[in-house]
C-alpha cells in the first residue's frame, strides 16, 4: 500500500444513495478505497435538495461550503450557510442540510469515524459528474 492516497475530479467516483435523493457524493477518501476509518466526500445538493433528517451515534460530521447557499438545521436550530462557512455536528445531533440557493450547493463533508457511511454511499447508484460539478471540484 502506498504511504498516501490521491484523487482528482476526473477520476472520482460519484454515487446517489437512493433514486429519489436530491444529493449525491463525489468520493475522495474512504475505508473501502483507502483503508481509513473516516470518509471525505464532496456532497452535491441539487436546487431545492436536502439530506433526510439523520444523526450519527458516534461520528462527528463536518461540512465546509465550497459553493452555494443553504440552511443547516440541527436539534431545532436553523442557520444559514454559504461559501466559506464550516459546520461541525457532534454525535447524536439530528440534522438536515438543505440547498436554498438558485444553483447547486457543494460541501466538503467529512465523517469521523465512518460509521458505515462510505458503504452506504458506495451501495447506491453511480452518477456522472457534470461540467459544473467538475468546475467546482477543480476549484474554479
């Protein structure tokens, strides 16, 4: 095994967990591919898209907004999020992230430990990243 892992937008695999989901994930680093106990993805929310309400028993989940705007709801509190904002959710906090902007919302999402999230994502349906996705993932 190499002492490092590397990924780029053109080779990143992307998945949508369920057919009706309004967000999808470009996989960067995770246990199945990189033998680590956390997961790093770019989470992409379509216009009006949102995560289902969820919580994690032992994992911290981190969101860093790369582009777009939305709302983050956590344990009954709602806050606007936009490019450059960071959000850390502690284990056991029920949360929803929603895209309220006119374009897609992109977040760097990290969960530590993985808590089965990578396997859930990889068990979903493959998605092709479009030109806008690739532009944002390249930092453009």
